[in-house]
């Protein structure tokens, strides 16, 4: 789910370094609505996801209006979102989460399958439909492939950029709620300091799955398989009792290797005039 959140921004040729911060803000908002405001859990979850959409919209609008690269804006918003959230919540946790929210994270269908995995598959299906069969999805891809050509074709590239960041905020929120379901609490450190623990997995899934960093192409199935590869590799290294620092090193090398291999492939195809 974290990979999907990054993927929908990468297709525009941009980045979203604030995924972790946005996810934590969604989780903390939903936790506050359930624990402090006493709002029923379905409305609280919708409220949390609305917060993610609002943060994504704000981020997208600033990127479009300022004309700055999304790297700069999202790097700043990563700290801003996290800092404001810490200030408002006093770095406290929300542990009075509705049992209906916690149950899917601790349930096993047929003794092996987590319902959270089914949620991921459902989101993957919806994203596939969006990019393959809807006009909005095709416009998002066109805006990322060639913004100038898309503008000449009547596509409002700025609007597509904002929509992609809104969708990224919602997907980051879903990932955070799934994590709350697993842990049973909404805590500020659930995605690491400033949400940085999510950054490497967010890039690895889409990049390994074939999503182009230059934009214009999304591979939903590839992102799923890329995330599966990262999960298997991480689990295997942990079973081998590899230290956490070495684990991050291996994953970083994997990301670098994937990017370099894609660069070599595109250079080869360009020289052979196949693209």
C-alpha cells in the first residue's frame, strides 16, 4: 500500500517524500476522533482519510502554483506535517481504538491469510481500473509522460498533479490505518522519525515493479510483485539474523541496482531506436 502511494505520484514525474508523515497524520486524526471525540469508527476512518486527501491536495497545489520540483515541496511538507501533528497531539498516543478496526489486523482467514492483504488486492484492482479504463487515469499518465503535449491536447496537467497527490494522501492513509489495525494503537512513531521508515519501501515497490521514475507509466501488478520481493528479502535477512543497519544497506543497494538497470535498458533501447 505504501508503494501504491508513491507510485501514483511517480507517474507524474514527481516524488512524495511526505508519505510517512501524511500516513501518521491520518492515523492520529482517526485515533483522536475515536478516542477523544467519541465519533463512531466508520466516520472516524473517513475523517482520517479526508485528512490525508486534504494534505495531499495542499501539497499538490503548492507544487503546481510554485513551479518548484516536488522533491523540495514534499521534503519541506514532510517536516511541517509531522511537526504540526506532534504539536497538536503533544506526542501522545491514541490506544482506545474500536475493536472493529483492530480485528482485521489480528485475524487470519483459513489460518494463514490476513484480511489486510485482501484490502491491498482490492485497492490494486481499483487502481488498475483507474489507469486502464478511465479517462482520468489516462490523463494522469499522459500528464506525466509529456506535460507539454498533454496541455496542447486539452489536459489540465496541474489538476492531474493535484489529483495524484490527493490519491497519494488517501493511499498513505489506508496504509496507516492498516498499521493501526495491526498494532492496536495510533502512535506518532509508527512510521519512524518524520515518517522516514516508509521512504525506502515506498520507492522499492514501484521501481522494482517497472514504474518509470520519469513518469507516464504505472505498473500496479509490478508494484505488488516488487513489494512481495522486498518482503521476502527482508524476512529472509531477518531470519538470517542480519542486523537492522545491514538490512537497510541491502535494500538501498537493491534500489540503486534497479534504477541503474532501468537506465541501462533505456539507453540501450534508445541507441537501437526501439523507443
